[in-house]
């Protein structure tokens, strides 16, 4: 098949990694796959940079008014309608992931030209504004009075436009024959509860990593390459590129480190924008490597292999790519039991803790490194994880769905629901 993947980024972020793994796996199976990304960081010939929206200073008066109203649907963007229509028709199917600068009013135009499936990586597609509702149930009805308005990342909205955005989403795509993929049972269930996607069929296809990219390597060699002491209690954690963004639990991790002042750890922080001075300042009082973004797989494998354990104290997550990558490299995880994370981590390959609890993270870390040999037991369980089996399963399920959509692109979706 000829498949076009659309993503906000080709390499940075969980959704980007899912799309990248899917592109590589499907190409290995003989499919013609391209990715068009809002931001291209790789040198892959199969990735094309999408045009970006105009800067705010150059937008029309209409666009400025929409911005003042809190409308966040890029209604002044000319993407995707400006895309080459003949190029679109080359593909049997378009697979959306995280949307780049994307005009929601163009969905009906696009679906008249190419069948579409859409993987839901966060709650953003069916809420009025937020990436995750954090317990708010207004997305199930009409949004409005958004409790996150004025907080990161909704800090820059002039007005709470959540109710208006959700109304516009219903008008623009509410009756389109969408086919949705949830990356966990949890996010699939949130889709079904939402007022926007309540009647839209959704299948669950769990994330997986390419075993050719992530696999165990020698810990001693990895630590030598990274300059980590061989006897260190090394903890890898993934952090947001902006200290204002607390979704990944940066403050929880810092709080746990303060509770572990008598229990020295060696930190290995990774992030999308690890070079930011504010991020470095957050970790400067703790021993370890400086925060950084790692783009190449070889170095990332060394990070996972060199770590004794990975911290994932996220406040919200649909899945956990960092956990899947850690398991593929034979490294266990301590993770907050939020969203779809328990579906990934379980009770055998890591330790699940309550969310937003620095004390629980500190206690679990002491338990992990304690005298009961949890370190080696959990590492052994992580190494039993078959990344190859999970990757093949993910590709099989996507191929099956693609074939159904391609055959019945004008008929109601009849795929099995999970």
C-alpha cells in the first residue's frame, strides 16, 4: 500500500516516535510510506517538511479576532488544502497522528480525496483546548470554564475558548466518517466518553518499538562511553523541555530527590529541549549528567543500558514510549499509575506508584535498590519483554485496519472495537 503519515514532528516526542517506528516497519514490509511533518529534524528522504502557518504579526484581521476569541483550530491556515492534490491522490490512505498547523475546516475537503485514519495520542483532539483533562469531565459535555485556562500550555490564550472550540469541532468534523486508533484502552475509552467522538468507532493498537533500534547493550561499556561511575545508582528520567510544563512530573522527581538526600543517585535527565538553561538549573544541585536531547539511537541505547532504572512520574499519559524503549533495552521502570501507563508497565516489569507523590517515588526507589534484590529481579523481567513480538503485532494490526479502510473507504467503518 501507499501510505502517508502526518505528524507535528518526525522525531521529537512520543507521537513522532510512534509514527517513525510505523514508517520504518511498514517500509520493511514493502509498503510505500512517507511522512509529512510540521517540523523535520531528521535527514530521512522519506520525510517532507510541511508548510508552516504565518507568524501572528502577518496574520489577517480575521485571524487576530479568532486568536482573541481563544479559537485554536488554525482556521486561517492553508494546510492541508494547499497540499498538492495530485500528490495526495498517490496515496491509498492518510494516517494522521499529532496534527501540525492544520485547518480543521479542511477535513471534509481532505476526506473527499483520500481515506483517513487518525491515531489519538492525547486528549487534545476531542477537548476544547487541553492536552489532558486531569480529572475534568467537561469534554464529555460542552467544555467551558476551563480549569486550566491561564496555566501552561494555555497560558497564551487571551480568552477561554474551550466551549467555542468544541462547538466548532462538532460542526467541522462531527458527521465525518472518521476511523480512530487509540494507543491504549484508556485513551480509547476517553474517546468514547467525549461529546465529539462518542459515536465514532475506535480500535486500540498499542504502541511498540522497533527492536532494530532498541535492544540490550552491555551496561559497563555503556557507562564507560557516557562517563558514568560503574558503582553509581543511575536513574534515567524523561523531562519536558519547559520547566513550566509539569505533566511529566519534573517537580515530583525533584521532590523525590530531596527525600533521597541520604541515598545518593546519579541522574540522567533527557528531554526534547535539554539544553535550556532553566532545565539545567533544575538539576544542577544533583550529581549526574547534564540534561540533553539525544537524537541518535546508539547514544539513547547507551542511556537506557547504563541506567539501573527509569523514572516516569507523569501526571497524565496515554501510553509510555520511554517505558517501552527501556524494556526493549532490558531496563525496569518506576512509573505513576496514570492513564494508559499501567497497560504498559504492569506489575512485573516495574513498580507502579500513585501519581503526584514524591514520597511514593522516593520509597519505591529505596525499595528498588534495597536488599531484596529487586534490581536484578525487575531487570530480568524487563529483559523477558519481547520487543520484536510487540512490534510485529503493531504492524499486523495497522495493516489489517488499513486494508479495511482502503476497501471500504466510502462505507461505514466496520472494524472490531476494543
